[in-house]
C-alpha cells in the first residue's frame, strides 16, 4: 500500500468516525462524558466554518490536521465498543445512501459565537 493510499484510507476512517460520533451522541448507551465530547467534536467537525480560518498561513490547517483528528480520536475512545460498532454501521449506511457527510448549523453558530466573544474580549481590552 502506497503512502498516498494510506493517507486516503486514514482520511476516510476519520470522516466515517465523525459521522459515527453524530449517531453516538444520541445513542442511549453512550456515557454522559462521551456524549459531551461527541457533541463538541461533531459540532466542530461538521461545521462549515473553521475555528481557525484556512487562509491564515500554517495555523489555518492546524485544526484540520491536528485538532480535529485528536478530538475525533478522544471521542471515539470514550464511546463503548458496542455503541461504536452499532454507530459505525449506521454511519456507513448513511454515507452510502447520502454520499456526503451531514452538516452542523449548531456547530457553525458555536464557532461564530467563539469568534464574536474573542473579538468582544479584544475590544474590551483595547478600550480599557
């Protein structure tokens, strides 16, 4: 297997696991901490807006390359194995049917709120 193919397979698994977490956040057997991490991860992963915009050199891709896979890894580790298996099956079926990943408006709103709070904090410090 070539390096490029390995990276493609890894990216597919990360995408599938992001969708799997979308299902795991509502699964009744998912523990509360895992649900919280799943909700945060899914909102961020499926948000059409990045926390760090991609046009910022180097830092713009840090969230895509390090932060997001790290969050997905953590959330997947917190989900019980039987929930993981069930939700991965649901994610595979959903991705096969829809041919795309879902999007999260709540995630987009959360990212915008973080940016507004950051800008408000900077303005407050500046005026003070």
